[in-house]
């Protein structure tokens, strides 16, 4: 049996297998990216190194797996990322491995026997994300790391919206709107995160919507709470500082009173005497 494998983009600008090579192989296998998030999760689960040896047990929440896969789906549709180079399944595979490693580091530091990754652990995997795509000119101007952060936020928002569709999140949002703040860190222990989040009204109740059972261990509870906070941040209902401090969302920019009064056919006279129309 002879097996030929190559990335055509590496040696031809046409993006196709060159004629002599195809002639010698005799056949051509056409591949594609996973069509659904479920198929992608199955591939990553098979290929990623997540079962670690030692005394620590690893439990990866379904929403963490979905967020990791959604990053790749978001990247494949982002116009700032080069479509010719593509975004292979290696991106979620290596990203999930680093997500688990960051959670494992935290569990070892705090003596926790159970490793449960959080959504914020995905940010520790930024190098594995930025190294798996090439940028168009517009993307180069923005920067690979910022684009990766935007992809993570979009992915979290997509997964969170699908899971919390129709769920009332106002109690948590209102707690922040009246001046509440919650300083956290991706290195915080599970017990510390739970203790800090206890002050936020309705947050624990929302965490149960993420599939959290009543007898869940502290690392699993902390992960679910973290997911809710990151989901609300992704939906721009609350804000988050660079050092993981959550607070009220940024107020929406208001249009000027003069412009708000203008309708489709309204005419506003500006100081120069010229006329400006608003559509």
C-alpha cells in the first residue's frame, strides 16, 4: 500500500495537486472540514491529549469543548483570516490540550484532586490559536492576538446563546448594573471563586443551566460560574477588565438629540448654512 499526503498550498500557487503528481497517484481524495460542531468535537476528543496520567482526574465540561470547536468555526468564516491557508482541525486539538494543561496547573497549585477546565483557560491557549491561521491584510493591521481574542469572545457568545436561549439573566446583570463588581483570576482556586461569586444574586441559579448537578464538586461549580460570567461578557451585558474584574456593561452610545429627532425626510440646517440629510 502506498499513501501520498501533501498540502498543495505549500508547493503550488494554484491550490491544486499538480498534474504529474496526480498522474502518479492515480486517484485524488477530497477532504473537508467538519460540517457540524458535534462531528468536530468527536474528532478532537479522539485526537487531543486530555487523559493525563497521575492522581488527578480530568473532567471537561461540554460547554468548554463546544467553545473550543466554535473558535475554529468562527475563524473559518472570518474575512480577516486567509481562506487559502484555511483553519485545520489541529487548532481545536492543540487548543483543548493547552486548556486542560492550564486547568491542571491550577489544580496542582491548589491541591485539588479534580481538574475541570474553565472558559477563561482558553485564553491561556492563545499561542496555539494564533499559530494555526494566517491573516489577510486587514487582519495583519489588527494583530493576530487581538483577532484570537475576538474569536474566543464570539465563540463563547455563540455557545452561551444557544444554551441560555430564553433564560432570564436579568438578576445577575442588574446586580452589576447597580454597582456590583467581581474580581477574579484564572488562577483562583475553585473554593475562592465560589466564595467570591456567592455575593452575585442569581449567578448560582444560572450555573445550573450549564448542566451543573446538585452534587457537583467545587471545580465543576467554579467552571460553570465562570462560563456564565464569560457568556454575559460575550453578550456585552457585563464588562470585564484585562485582569479579570467583572463589572457593569458599557452603556450604549447615544445619538445626539438633534439626530434622534431627524426622520427619513427631515432636514437639519448646520451652522455653515448647508443642508444635511439623515437617512
